[in-house]
């Protein structure tokens, strides 16, 4: 994924978004895995997510990778590092 960014940061949430990508073999992405640090927090098919239930005034790092129907995974994009308000 490219253009991975965080926006609309509040005391407890952040919006993450990115541009889709094809896998190394050219197959279109079937979905995306979103990580908070090293923890998988979501497996989604769209290119944005709102992460909720964050702690106030806390620093977080997020990553995303794309995968295709053949099981190929991209490299991790990120980190997007934010600090909640």
C-alpha cells in the first residue's frame, strides 16, 4: 500500500487511509491487514479504517499490508505514528 496516512486524530481515535496496490505477481489486492504496533487489529477489504478505543495523549504506530487471493502479501507500509490529543 502507498500514501498511508493518519488524520482526524482525537483523544480516542484516528482515521487511517492508504492507496491500494497489486501484489508482487500483479494480482489485485483482496484485502488489507492493519497492525497497531505488532498486533493485528483488523483485516478489511477497503482502504480506510477508523481506529477507536485509544488512550488519551498516547503515541501509537500503525502499519498496513495488502494480500491477494493467492496468499501473497506485500511489504508492510508505515509506520504512521500519531499521538492522541
